[in-house]
C-alpha cells in the first residue's frame, strides 16, 4: 500500500521531488473510468454511510464502558478498541472525501489523490491494525479465562492490561515514523497541467521507505490476524469441552439446559466475532501478501487502478469491522444492553413494546 514511484514534478524552487503522476495510462488493466465509478460507489456512498454509523456507535460504546467503569480489564480493553475504531473512522471520512472523483472537476489548488494516503489512508490503517492487536489480546484473555479460570485474575490485571494496550498503540504507530519523517506537505508544480498544487514531497529514498512500510504492514497485520483465529478456535473447543464436562458432572436436567444455553451463547458470540474479523480483515491481509509477491501491484504501474480498486474494498471492510461492534454488544451482552438503556431510557421503552 505504501509504494510510491517517482514522477517528474517539481516544488517551487524547481527541485525534482517524488509524487504521483497526473496523466492517465493507456496500458491499465482497469480503466480510469471504472476506478472513478468504484471510488464513487465504495468511498463516497457506501463507506461514508458506514463511517457515520460507526462513529455514533463507537461514541456510544465508549460512553457505556466508562459508565460501567474502566477498572475492569475487559472494559478497559473494549473501550480502547472502541477508541481506535472511532479515530480510524474519523480519518476514513476525510479519506473518502479525498477520493471523491468529482473533486477533479473543482479547480482547487490541492492534489487530493496525493495527500489522501498521508492524511487519511495511513492513519486509518494504523487504527485498524491497533484494533486487530487489541482484539488479539481480548481473545487471548478470554481463552485463558476458560483454560485457567482460577489463575486468570492473577495473570490478567488492570495494570498489565493498561501496559499491553499502550504497547499495542505504540508498536503499530511506530511503523509509520519513517513515512512521516520522510514525507512533508509542499507546493508542487505539475508541468502536464501547468499548475502548482499542494501535494506530498519526500526527503528520503522512496524505494527503501516503501519496503519498510510494506514489511511492517505485512507482519503486524498477519500476526494479529493469525493469532485471533488461533485463540478463537482454541476458545471454541475449550468451551465445548467444558460444556460436556458440566453436563456429565451435573444431574439436574434444568441446570443442564441452563448451562448449555449459556455456553452456546458465548460460543455463538465468539464465532460471530471470528467470522466478522476473518471476513473484514482477509482482503487487507491478502493484499499485503500480494504487494510483497507482485511488485507491479502498486502505484504508477500497469496494476495501479486495480490496486486502487482492491484497496477501496479493503477500506470498506475495515469500516464494517469498526462499525458493527455496537450491534454485537447490544444484541449479545445483557450487561451492555442494560447500561445503554440506563443512558437512553427510550431504548427500554422500545424493548418493552417489542416484547408485548
């Protein structure tokens, strides 16, 4: 996602700097018109609606977890994840605006296609990865609580959770330090259109920075993705074994059914979280692998428009993952639902009417 080939554009002093080409290519596998249509549908319409819903939902999540108290490690983790989702969605709104193809018709002195990565795309990806790492920690914590229920309170403490959450933020943000240390906003002269526009220039070596960003993005994304899948699978298996053990150790039939129902709800919630994660993160992980294996899958190449189209789908998937948590919490957590109803009593009234 981070490869940027050099093109002949100049700053005000006349020095050559790196940037994107404004001219369209005739050898693209995906035409410019198709790319613009995809941008209009994915970013301007679909993703913008998802982001607005997600911003409201994550603000609601944060308010609920703060009201419940952040002293509990679970609430602290969920609140930190909601915050990363919220920040990522806010940046994605700006990113969607920059990718609006109709901006080309407006005579503004800004190259939105160039600044969108630095001002919108990178921050969104950073927050998405942070969410993935926090999800990895939460699934690991839940897995340990099932495997070692008597030791979990000594292993997972509030202070340790706070330190781990800070680490999740710092490790993912640190990967972007080379990019933001090398890139800067500057007025760039484009000979093709004979116009100076605000764009992004670069101090350092383009290829080296692109390699560092790609490798960091690949490992951080793939690691969290794989561990979430592994921890979730272990958790589901452990819950099923514990359910069988409880059924064999308990003679009361009603208690059998209560325990089975409760465990099934937990398993169903874990499976749903896993499915949402896998579906939403798989496109981004696959793109990271493709970028490493196929150098042509980047900007300023035959696959440039295809690259943009595929990543537009990835951004939509990231927004879906960041926006659906409020629905999952409300439908599957009675504690979350009761707290939210305390904040908004109208929800309690609606639930009573629906039940009647």
